[in-house]
C-alpha cells in the first residue's frame, strides 16, 4: 500500500502577503530614518546658526566697552561697519629714551601678575597712550598722552637693573620709538602704557554669496584683507531685516547717524539675524536672532 507524503510550502497568496507586510515594515523604517536624518540635520543647522549669533554678540561688546569715543577711539561708524582704535596690549614703562623720543616696555613674565600683555605684537602705525602723572601728586594735572608709534624692536640693553624688569621675563624689553611728539620729563619708569591699533569690523558678502562679519586691521600702510570672524548671517538690508544691524545712541538716547557724532556715542545696539543653511529640502526654514546693547564705559 502506498503512503502519500504531503508537500510543505508557500502558496502564491502567502508570498504576496509576506511581500506586502515586508514592504509596509520597510516603508515605516524608511520614514523613521528620514525623520531622524531631517531632525539631526536641522538640529546641526540651528546649532551652527546660534554659534554664529553668540560669536558676534561676544566679539563686538568686548571691543566696544573699553572705547573712549570722546578720546577719538571711534574712527567711523555706519549701520553695517565700525572703525575703531582697539587695545592690543598694556604694559608698564621700565625706561625712557633721552629726549622723550621713545619708551621701553617691560617684558612679560611667567608670573601671574605680568607687567605686560599683548594680543599681538606692537608695530609701526599703532598708537601709544602713555599715562602722565604730572609734575605734582595732585590728580588735576594727570593726563593720557597719545603718541604715534614709528618703530618697535626688542632691546636687551634697556631697563637693565630696573625694578620693573621681571627676573623670569621670557623676552627682552620692547623699545617703542615715536614718529612725532615725545614723552614729557614727568613720565618715567612705572608709567602705564596702552597700545592701540586701528581695526575695522564690517558686514560683507563673501565670494560664496554668504554674508559674514569681517575683521581687518591697520598694518602701517593700509588695512589687511578682511577675514570672516562670524557668520553666515542673513543678507544685508536697509529695511530692518539685515543680518547685522548696528545703531548708535548718545547719553540721552537719541540715535546718531552722522560721522561728526562719533564722540557722542554712549551706547551701541547690535542685532544679528541668522540664516537657515544646511536644512533638508521640504523643511520649513527656521531662523534665529539675537540683540544686545553695549554701554561705552569711557565717555
């Protein structure tokens, strides 16, 4: 007697059901992956945008707070650019050149309370503000003397034995010579010196078409090539939607706009507007902005 062996397998209907269910699962997985990709791409774009906003509202306030508009530190201003004299270093004078033609600055030491500090080396074309305590001990004859720097060089032969020469100095003192004017006899070792340099911040369009806050500084013969320091931002506009917008006010709160008003600046308002870049197609662009007001300390 023959025994019938039943065959086990999938019918066409079973295969169709499996394919349909598999397609549904894969479509669901793909949807989740696309949403995840979109979320992380958009999150990265927003982080980049907010970093740019934080940078611009951190860089400019640091420069503006220490300005003295009445002393000529603001050289030019507009709604998208600002020219100023920025402090690049401070030091203590350890000696003076006979005749007042120069001054020697104590070198930086390895101690925490260093006698000098520079963000970049002084050079010809900078401005030295030298504190003159006057001929008496009274405060009414104290003043700051502004002198144009002609040349700067390290000189180990100056400040020898000076109490303002640190024993652990990492370099010889700097000898700063002036192009015109001179240091009066009342200025001697121990005088405080600030070194200023002409710098320019401006909102500009790069070759890529993006808008950045750029920086350049005076080299003695002209301004260096502008370099981006923060961005990108929304495009420039004079209608209140510019990526970087600067406004200037006097002590009474009146807005200033004329070049001759630079000495009256008491407060600067900065508004930065980000640009939605790097977001995936089909995503609603999300932009952010940040505003800050800076009061000038030395009015």
